[in-house]
C-alpha cells in the first residue's frame, strides 16, 4: 500500500512526499556551475483544498531545485525553508523540523538516505534526523550516514516525546484487539500494552500507524503516535503519555550543504569524527586534550569501520594480532572560533589517522 499517496483531513500546510528512490537520476540540473543529477521521484503535494480521503491526488515530480533567491531568503530564520525528513506527516521527525523552523515546508521521504539526498540534490535546504533518545540510546544507522554524506550539522533539536493511544471516533479501549506502531514505540509502551491485553504489529513509523487505522476504518485497531498525528488523521486520543518512562527526550540533528558561522551571542557545540593509531592509552590521551582546556564532552560514540573492520597489529608479546577498528564520534561544548577548541583539534591530529569536523552549531537548551 502506498501510504504517502493518501490525502487525509487536518493537513495544515502543503507536504511534499518522496515515494521512489532518489537514486534514479533522469536529467541534470545546473546550479551555480555544478552539475547535479535530478532524481525521478514521485511526489504528492497536499494543500488546504484536498481534504477528501477518496479524492484523486495528481502525481507530480519533485519540486524545482532551489534557486539563488530561495537560498538567500532561507538565510533568514523567519523565512520558509524546505526541510526533508524520514516518515509521513505527523511523525516525530516532522515535529522536530517544525520546532526548529515553525514556518518550514516539510518534505516527506521514505528513508533516511532519501532525506539526505533531497538536500544534496538541492530539493531541500536542510534535513532533520533523529540521533539519540533517553530511552533507546543512539541511532547507529544515522551516525553512519553522517560520515557517508558530506552535509554539515547546523543545528540540534531536543524534543519531548510523548506517546498517545489513538483510535477511530467512537472506539473505546476495550474494543481494541491490536495496536500498530513503530517497533520502538511499542517497546516503550510495553507495560501499558500488557495491561491492555492486545496484540502488537510493527509498521514503518508512528504516523504511518495512525494513517493505516484512519484510511482503512479499522475499528478494532489502535495506533501509538503523536498528538499531531491524531489531529492530521482524524483520530481520537484514548490514552495519553502511555510510555513506560515518564519523560523521554529525543535529540535531532539539522544538516545542510554549507556550514554556519558560529556566533558569540549563544553557546555552541561542535561534533567531530576520527580514527586513532593503535597503542596503549591513545584514547585517554585524546580525551585529556579536551579536559586540559576545560572543554566539556557531551557525547562519545564508537562505530566499527565498515571498509576496514579489523586492524592487524604486530605485538611484541603475542606476535601478529587483530583488533576491531573503530570510528569515534565526539560532541563537545565549544565553538570552532574559540582558540581552546582549535588547539585541542590541532593536537588531536597528532594521534588521529583521520579527522573530520561534522559541524559547529547552537546548543538547543529548550525541550
């Protein structure tokens, strides 16, 4: 079922939905002297006047590539920008995009890879991706995408995640036989669902669960999703804040083609990724570079190097040995314009075989 093709009541702004793979390049678009392959991706544009579930939605190609005037206008935070995200309208990722840019135009994509490519192909200004949450931890897939793509982190969004049990109007909790949602949302609501005594079924995302219930008129099926998904798809809230942990905070990253210039009027965070030479205490020495300069580390994550998963080392005691080879991701609270951060990274290069600054961006202190 092509979920993104449905038009449902409650869509307050136009949504652009990616359906086909962005890798299917059909023609070149020349922007500023660069040749960019444009993908043949089917889109739906849902506006205020399309409110009928059974209405026919015309297929159009992806929106035109961004023009110079689009880009200049988007430099103003109050201007409307295009933000790509994985999921459909009503997803938590779209909530994060709207928190960061309340007037943005959201571009819905079927997976994270397509959301990144929408920016690389100049179809969106920025992409919003989840990177971690206080219950499930890090989203490793997206750490890998940060390295695979050449986009820059330009912002972060912290979002309180509350889960709601939704159903069609007139349906009561005791009528439900099953509940649909993303696998993580089902896990986070395990105690509530055990008491409810219903079967569980995984779907691609929480908003998709709400849309399935609404579009198919499933009176014996509930969905776990956001309050905004209930408004968009015309569902009632049967129970709120059903997650096992009373407070769940998700952190999202905002990425763009170009980095931003740090400002002095707000605190900034810098994200880096690097690999290290083999040796005793090397990681400790790297961490000490930041501690000696009173730079606070807020995140340390390690990921195996997929192109070189094992490192062969000549050990004087055991002969030749093989070790896992890791990438290290670090977030620290300092701007790249600060001398202490520049000095720390300069000394880090003495130990690193690879170093890349992923971005320098304002810290989100709101939830």
